[in-house]
C-alpha cells in the first residue's frame, strides 16, 4: 500500500531509470514449439506418452495463422495463446 517502506522512503530516493527491452519476433518454428508445449497431451492410461502435438499438421497451420496475425510479436503470440486456452477451458 501507500505506507509501504518502498513507496514512502526508498522509491523517492532512487534515481530515474529508463529500461528498454527489445524482443525479436518469434519464428514459425518458435511459435509451433510454443503451441505444442501449451497443448501437450497428458500421458495416456497405459503410462506411455502420446505423440507430441508438434508432429500434428494442425499445429503448423495454427502457428502460421498466429504468425500472420501477430507478426511474431512475443507478447501478442502469448496473448493469442492465452485467449485460445481460455476459450477452450484449458486456462483461466
């Protein structure tokens, strides 16, 4: 809150600091890996792993669409991914 020591005592003493972070656009391969990892299927009933989704041709199509819509911006890619997961009830 406003009475916290960082706000009341320390923050005004800090010199102004300008921080700039440059994020390079993600490539199609980066986006495919991100989607695949996000949608990874759990292990099946027998205890073996299911085939990774990145081998699924649908992952490439989705990644291409996301790349076109976001120009590879990591922040926009993450937002599109989150919106998709929320719409499917996977994340909240």
